[in-house]
C-alpha cells in the first residue's frame, strides 16, 4: 500500500517517510499542496494521505476538502499533520473531512499505530462483505469469475478449482503476452510466435513458453503473482462496487494457478471473526504485543462472562494499538463492523470521557468498552436488540473489564 | 517528487542576523533542552540522525536569511510560513529550545497588530541559541556512524 506525505518541511517529511517505510509501506513525497493534488489525480493515487496543514500553494485543510468532494474516487484516508495542537485546530481539521489529526513532532509508536488504523480502514472500505463472500464462494466452486463492477469499470478475478488463474480490469491493459513482453526477457516477436503455436496446436500458452525455453516456470509464476496481486488489490479498492460470483468452467490461459493466499489480501479471505476458544488473529498484518500471564488468563474468563450476558451474540477483545483480536466468543462478527467501531474507539480523547460506546441497528446493539486503559484494549459485545435490557447489559459488561 | 534531504558535509556554520518581532518580555524560551534525548535516540534508530542533522545545520543559515529577507520586505505570509517551518523542523529534530524560539516568533506574527523591530539583545540570544543547537547537533551527528 502506498502512502503520500505532503509537507514542505523536508525534515519532518523525512522522519515520516522513514516511519512509513519501517511499517513496510511505500511512501511518496510532495513538497507542496499543488504537487500533492497532482499525485492524487493519478489512476493509482495513494489512498492514505498525510497532509501538512501549512503548505505552500494549497494548504492541507483545503486539500482535504478537495479530496472529500471527489465523488468518483476511491475512499482516501486523510490525516492532517500539524504542530498546532489546540482543540479548535483539531476540530477544524476533522471538519475539513480528515480522518485523523497528528501533531508534530511525531511520536514513533503513535504514528505507526495510526498508520495501522488507516491501513485497516482502507482495506475494509474496499473489501466489502459481498466481495469476501464472492471470493469464499469462488474458492469452493469448480471455477468461475468474481465480477466486481463500479460504474463503468469491471474487474474479474478468475478462479479455477479453488485457485486464482487471472485477474483483469476492463479499462486497463492486461494480456499475458503484454505482461511478459514488458518484462524485457521475451520479445514481442517471440510472444507472437508462441501465440501462433498455441492457436495451431491448442496448447497452453505458458506450457509453450516454458517448453521453448523462453522463460522458466518459476519466473513465470513470480511475474504472474506480482501482476495478479496488484490487480486484485485494485479491484478490491473499487468504490461502492456491485459484486457477484459467476460460476463457469474455463481453461486458464496462463496454465499457472495460484493459491488465493498468494495473491489476495488476508482480509478478503476471511468472511468474519470465527467463534474461537483461543487467541485469534485479525487479518491485516497485525503485530502481537506480548500478554502477561495474568492477562492471558483473564481474557478468556472475561469473554466467557461477557457472552453469558442476556442477549449477547458475540464478544471479542481487541488491542487498539494494532487491531489484534485477543479472543472471541459466540457468533461470527463482521470484521468491517468491528473495525469501524474500533476506529472510533481508538480516538483516545473520546475514551477519556466516555464509559462506553453503543451503536444500534434495527436488530442489534453493539457496545464497546475499554477493557484495559494502558495499553488500550477494548471489549466488543454484539447483543440482540429484541431481547435485551440495555442498562443491564452495560452494567454486566462493566463487570467484565479490567480498566 | 521532491528532492531528498541532501547529505552535504557540515563545515563552518554561520548564523546570519536573526530577525525578531516585538515579543513580550520573558516570552523567550527558558530551560528547554537544546536537544531532546528521546528524539535524538529515535532519529538514530531510524537511521536518520547522521543525515538529517548535517542537512539541517547546512540549511539553517539559508532559512534564517530568507526569514530576514521576508522581514525586510514586510512579507507577512512569507515570514509566518518560514517561522512555522523552522519551528516544525526544529521540533521534529528534537531541537526543543530552538523550536520554541521560532514558535515565539510565529506566535507573535499570528497576533494581530504585531510590530516589527530589530531587538539586538533578543537577536543575539537567538543567534547564540542557533550556534549552540547546531554545535550540539554536529556532535551527535559525528558520534553516529554512517548507515
């Protein structure tokens, strides 16, 4: 995932760049608002953006407003960077449409934690429940296409016997011949000759390439993995997509099938947090923090206590620093939902004043409450709205926490 | 895309005369550390200290000269932007006292009706602070092996 840092101060930008790279993400730099805006117009614009408030040309607040009025672009996570730290400045930052506000000088751990929040949010906004369901269905099928459509763009992830054969986006180039020709080791003439051979004999394109010694199967696999990974990530980032799985049988043209885990982001391969009696990892590159022996004992007890609350459907405990789910009980929980609530909870200044956060839907009420304050962990409870007395639930949940 | 912070070696650092605004007596920073040890350590861990400190020391005189020019031209937006940038970059590099000093200038610029003057005493204080800070940075950079 790529992150854009727009800051006219090269020293602050260098520190932020180093932090971003240390998190394993790619970093682009822009030295003023105009340059940042140009980068945001490109087809593969970064979806996580850190904007310095005071910049030449276009300041960070104005840039954030412009980003928010773009209706046709994928959701962009925006954090305002500033040495201003007064409440009214922070409020103005959020009012401009920012998702986060980071004060200078940067604190390493804080920036890394916020980066992880941004990464999770971007992954979850692109990774719709429908897409994950379609991929799950495709994996179980004998073959077919996961079709993702956002307005005029159509992405296809082609499955063959539970494995990924190809990925394509309608308005982007993407023939295997073109990809291999772009690698430099195979000429267009050779690709053309192979295609003619395939046409004449009905042989598989990849098999002929390998048989003619034009490429090794290993290199072909590496090239395809990289290509398909990128395409699927872009398909997953389509804004507000319509998604279906269309079962059909076809012969994969590349002759190389890839395991879904090789080319699809982990959060797209898990439809929900599964009920589990043991510790459970949340997909998305979370990093575990060590738990004390006492806490490792307490968490299962707390979850057991929480799930026994009248009307409780699911209970889970999360580490807010990195999104690690420390355990869950009950029915499966939608990760998108949990993450959106966690993100709200991760705003520590909100936690300072609130005992818990409740979100109600037609059928459910979701309650979030600090589980431990330092380090910040949160307990999440989904309850059945029809059968529950809310006051009782809140009191009972309060008895489950350590904070 | 922007140029990266350069790696030019540090030689003699000359601080040009520092412009000052009318600030309240006692508003100059007192007691803040020249370099914040925790920031120094973080920069070292990130492998940035040996690169950013020399670059900052090299760039600082020019930045201050630009600030002086903005003052001379009564370019208020320019002054404020430069003071803000100097404040931010100093803070990011752990130069707490220097950051606060530039913060005093920026805050004075933000206030309505601030007037400009060349206060030799305060200017001398800031010049001394710049010299002390850059010397401390040079020492830290010299003590950090290249990475």
